[in-house]
C-alpha cells in the first residue's frame, strides 16, 4: 500500500516480455524498412529468394535422385530378391526349410518369402543353344513376381507347376525365346550341369520342357537369361532329387535390407546364411552410396552459400540501426531484448524462405509428369526415350525424413547466420552510438 507523499515507480528491470508484441513489432518494422529509412527491405527479399530457391532445389533434386536410385536398384536387382536366407546345416530337412520360410515371412517389412533354387546352365531348341539362368519355384510364388506374371507377351501361367512332379512347363524371357526361335507351345531342352555317372562313363543329364509362357519384364538381363520351372522339377534335374534349401525375400523397401538382416540375426534360433542384393552387386551398391553422399554434400554447400545474403542483410541492418538501438537501450530496452529483436528479424527470412521452398519443392515433385510434358512440348524432344534409358519419365521419390531434415537444417543454419549480427547489436554501447548525433 502506497504511503502519503510516496512517488510510485514502475519496475522496468525485466524489460519487454521475451518475443512479445513489442519485440515482434520492432523486428517487423526493421525488416520491412524502406531504403530512405536506412532499411534493408530489398536485400531481405533477395535473401528470402536465395534460401527459398536453395531449399526448393535441394528437395527437388534429392527427390529426383532418390527416384533414379530406386529405378537403378530395381533394374540391378531385376527379378532377384532383396535378401537371401539359407540354413547352415549340412542337410536340412524340407520341413525345417518350410518352417524357416514361414518364420522370415512374419518379420516386418518382408513382403514375401519363398523357397527357390537357381542354376546356371544352357538350353537348346533345334540348332540354337544359349546360356540360361534357371530358377525353380512354385506356381504360387511365381504369380507374386509382378515383372513376370503381369508382363506375359505369349501364353499363360495356366498349368505351370501342375502334373507329375510339377509337370514340364516352363516360362522363358522374351529375348532368350527369340534367340532360341521359340514361342509359347514349343519345346526346349534344358541341360543339367550335373553329369550322370554310369559304368560306361559320364553322360549329360537333360530334359525337354514345354514353353508355357514368355515374359518381357523390360530388364534386358532378365529377359535374356531367365527361365522359370517348377521347383520340384528343378530339384530333380539339377540337384539329384534333393529339395532346395535357399529362401528369397522381397521387401517393401529395398533400403531396409540392413534392418531386416539385423532382425533376422537377432531373432534366429539357429545360425543362418544371410546375403543381400548389395552383397551380390557391390560395385553398383558402392556407386549409389557414393552418389548419395556426394549429392548431399554438394547441396549442403548450396545452403551455406544461400545464407550469406541473410548474413549481409543483418550486418547492414545492425549498422544502419545503431542509433535506434542506442535509443531503445536509453529508454530501458535490455540487451537480451535487442538480441531477440534482431534474431527474429533475420530468422524470419530463413524460416519463411525455408517453408516456401519446402512447399514449392513438394508441389513441383508431385506434378513432375506435367512439367516434363510441358518441357517436351516446348522443346519438341523426348527427355527420356524408353529404348535408351529403360524409363519414359522422370522418376521421383519423396522421402518425408529427408524433407524434414532439409527443413530443419534450413531453419538452423539461417538462425545461426542471424545470431552473430544480433549479438553484435545487443552489445551496442548507447553512449558511443549517440556521441556524434
């Protein structure tokens, strides 16, 4: 309670509320000041454009590179699996292999798993011979390979895997069929690399099969080499009647091979042989990994370059507003409040520039096919001829984690670039700033 004659005072020791209306209003006023007022509005707009274009470019190019990487992985893997699992036991029983297949099928991110065998050999039709890669698997598993079951150009899968010991129908790649001069309904002879030993010497093992269907997956190596036969027939022809023991896994994301391998090893009740598509294609996997690291390093440099206009704008703003800073401090504004004012002014450029760049990048990527069509219409040329590149469009794969990472670093770097000029502003001595005013 105030006593008679006592003068009331206001406690200004705490200054304005942190990031309150007062500080925000001053920051906005400084940021949008006109040239005649000593402001840096034009430079702020240029800084905004720089950070926006840098983030836009990062998201767009990274999404396109991810799309090309995904396409390259698909083309490298072809009709093979992402992970291969096998028992290390000398002679595992068929029930053990079936149980192992059912177990790995239940692991998260495993789309399907099936028992298979794969043998390199050669085939013959009339006077034509050619090398081939013969894969044995069940009719149900073959129907789940979309690049085969949905890419048939002749015949059908009806009857595949039916009959005595799986029947005698096989499915052949289109280029291999052309080399042999056969079509659906014709017969080919498949040789086994295992020779049959008799008292009169070693004789080749071979059998005639009917071509049930021909597929064109669009992958040259697969269409030029692959033959699919019933898994029982593969065991009889190539493995002397023994059942296959290898399991092929297809994942919903090829990049999760290391996570899946770790899950299998940690949860397996027995030692297992595990191999990934990267192990089988080390040169391609290394090249893709190097490209991924290099591109991210380059784009990091681009973002660092883009923040220099923000840094320049803030340095000029602090220099031009030294008198205003001194006046603010004279009327009781604290150094921390001055720091926050200039920090908000500079960070606003980076934050809004980053948000706008993220939105533009995502919208651009989602409409890439229309943009490609417009470019092709203007230039009159096809950007990606399918017969040259194997694809007829610009592939895009937007990864939310990468978008969030780009946005985070955009916010962080632009804020850090603003901090040091803002810190300089907060240390301004009002006496020195107003000495010659």
